[in-house]
């Protein structure tokens, strides 16, 4: 096998390019494994503005929690806990029996541990910090 000379184009911003080729991931994964990602968001509004929200991706019987956010002035009021529980409950109705997420060492590791998530991987990144992958049974 010989290597051909190829020129790859660096595209920035890349949202449109990524959308074009990443749609093929979903098609391939669904055909190969039955993988069918369904996403949803739960949000709390203060008027027209979203003050708390989180996104769930449900696929292959699992929930992936993404982008949980609570405005600073609402932290410590229980909204984050209610939001996470709501995302987990919605995922259960969609067939999820386990959950996963990642957080960084300066973010919410203690919060997720208090909700039953356990670490299954720790990546030293960025310098002086960690990305922490966590999971739990629903």
C-alpha cells in the first residue's frame, strides 16, 4: 500500500462542516448497534431568560448528562439537585437504566458524588486539574 499525498483543509468555525460529516456517525452507529440518540433539555426560566438547565442524551439504555448549569445566585438552593433528578427521571421514562457524565476538578465532582455518581476514570487535564468520568445506576 502506498501513501498518497493529501491536503486536508482546516475549517474554522467548523459547525457547518462538523454537522455534515458527524451526521454519518449516527447513521453508522444506528445501523451497527441500534444506537439511536434522543436528546432533551430541562430548563428553569426567569421570565424569558434561562437561569438553570441541563441536557440529557439517551442511547443504548444509558443517560449521558451534559451541560448542567445553575446561575450563581441560585446555587445552594436545591435547584441543581432537582434539575439532575428531573433529567434522570426523564431518562428513565426513555428506557435508561444507568447514567454517565464528566466533570472537571474545579466544577461539581462533590455535587455529583452526593447524588450517587462514582468515578470510573480520571484524566490529568488540564495541567493541575482533572477530567473526572462518573457513572451510576438509575
